[in-house]
């Protein structure tokens, strides 16, 4: 991370001890547009969007230097199929069929990119029709498959990213994706994995986003408590099926043009349309600002599993463990892994602090000492937020049932270690 970008305010990371949890009062339909790169610092983003959990749109100036914007797009702003074929043709990519509903999603298959691009060309030629339906390439881990390609660099605003830091270290997964789809392809109503933030940049094309602030989705549930697949479906007007729909506010609407980046806050449900042939790059990420939202989501997920198998609670000896197994397979993470996630991030931050303190001790000039201090503030902020969530996790009755003392290190010892590191850093 470019430490100079934290230069705005040294008090910055200390002043947000209570997470906002997404209580939002946006002026109806208004989303800020960030025009200029030079006058928008990391601190501005942190204060005005990350902490309050508000969406915003970055102008195309923020993606101007990206290789994908130069190479993946033709002069007339369309996807450059030849370039994509040449560089990635052999890749096998996940493709969803937008015309078919399977539970609350679209069925997916894996096909070679080469095949997807021939389909896409043919689809355009046949005036956006195909017997195969409207296919949308989504959630392709392009960066993981082609890390050496000059595609994009993550803007500094999105680089405090615990999710990818943790899963990169495990070497198994990441949350960095490419989407490509013809005009008319779309993503059904959802909130992102673990209630993470998302940023999404259009390499070419145009998207329409419909966003609902946290808790608005409660008005969109049907009488069984299920969320809609398509929030624009006329069926939502039927109050015998969607009893609270009349009380819901209209969504915040964003039209995102080529080159622009949309910031989707934590826990905001959304539905997305490609208004033209569109390619986008997106990351999901969690950091000290929304990790409490992730933790509260995980508690809701466990409660849902517990309700689901409540009838076996008294007869199954390892019922609590079974709930964790099911949670892991449905949600992608369980309580022990969440503990490990917080531990890995917190230990990484302690290494930063130790490194900074060593550097400071040997710093020969004030400039070096000052930049060290800025990196340190962010590390201390992260540590404080990790301590808050770990404290809540450690006090949680379901977590206590999982024999936490057997964890390495046990939570009490880890918390003690982290608090001592914070105190030393602030001395
Ligand atoms: O672009 C899309 O179709 C969906 C993207 C999305 O849901 C996200 O970035 O969170
Ligand atoms: Fe999303």
C-alpha cells in the first residue's frame, strides 16, 4: 500500500470506534460521483464511503492507465474479441444462463473462452438471439489464472483487503473476478458473499445497478420470507404474495459508463443489467470497516442452520459441530475459520508494526519516520477492529461450544497479545 496516501489525517483511524452497520439515510437516488483522481485521497474514501457504508461512482479517469482498457476494447468501444481469444482463448470459464432460474440463481456451466466468444459473436449477428439463451460469463478468476498479464491495478481505495489477503495466503481461492456479457445479460437480486464490499469497473460497455440499502430487503420478502429473484418483476405488486412491498423505497439507480468504477457498500442488495455488450472487473473485499457486518452476517447464517436442523438438537451428540459443518458448506466459512481469518490478519498487522518500529529506531531522516508512522496508524486501526470482533466472537455462546481453548493460540491468549501490541504501538 502506498503509505503516502494516508497523509490526510493522523487522527483518522482512531475516531471510528463504533461501526455504523450500514444505517443509511441517502438523499433519494443520489450517489456521489468522484471526478478527479488528484483531489480524492484514501482518507476521503475511508471517511466518506467506507465508514458510512455509502455507494459512490469513480470516473473513468481512475482506470485510464489499465492494460485491459487499452487492449480489450476496440476503437469503437466494443469488446476486442481477437485480443481476448489470442491471450485467453484456452481458458475454461464459468458461464451462466440468464434465461433460466434455478433456485435463486442461474444454472452455470464451464466452457472454453473460445467457445463463449464464438457464441457471443453469433448472438450479436442474430440480433441478440440464440437457441442457447442469453449466456453471461461471470465469476471468472482471471487474475488467479493469468497473474502476469497486464490487465489492471487495484486502485488504492480498495487495497485494505482482508479477504484476498487471507485467501491468497491459503493459496486456495480469491475474490477477484471478470464478467463479460452481451446486452441484456443480468445478475439477479443478491447481496455479496459474507456481506463484503464490492468494487466493479467497466472495461467497456454500460451497466444499470439497482441498489437497496441494508434492511430495505426486508420489505421485498414474500410471505414465506424468501427474497425475489427479480426485484422488477410485476409479481411483487401482489400484496398477498409480497405483503410489505408497498412499504419499500424505490432502489438507488446507477448508470455506469465505460471506464467507471462503482463502489457497492457492505450488505446492500443489488440487481445488475448490462445495457450494452459489457466487460467488467470486480473484487469483493472485507476490512476493518465492515468486518463487524461480516460477523453479524455469520451469526445470522448459523442461526438459519440451527433452525433448519433444530429437531435433532437433543438427540444428536455433536449437533453444534454438525451445524458448523453445514455452515461451512453453505456459507463458505464457519466460526473456527473466521477465528483463523481474524488471527492471520491481526498477526500480519503485528508484523507491520514490528517492522515499522524497527525502521523507526534506525531511521536516519524524519521523512522515513513519518511514512512509517502512517502505515502504523492503519495497522493499529485494523488491530483494534480485529480485537473488537474477536472479543465478541469469544463471548459468543455457539463459539464457546466448539472448545475454543484447543485453538492455537487460544482466543484469550491471542487477544492479550493483540492488545499488548496495540498498547506498545501507541506508546
Ligand atoms: O456485474 C454484474 O452482473 C454483477 C456484479 C455484482 O453483483 C457485484 O459486483 O457485486
Ligand atoms: Fe454483487
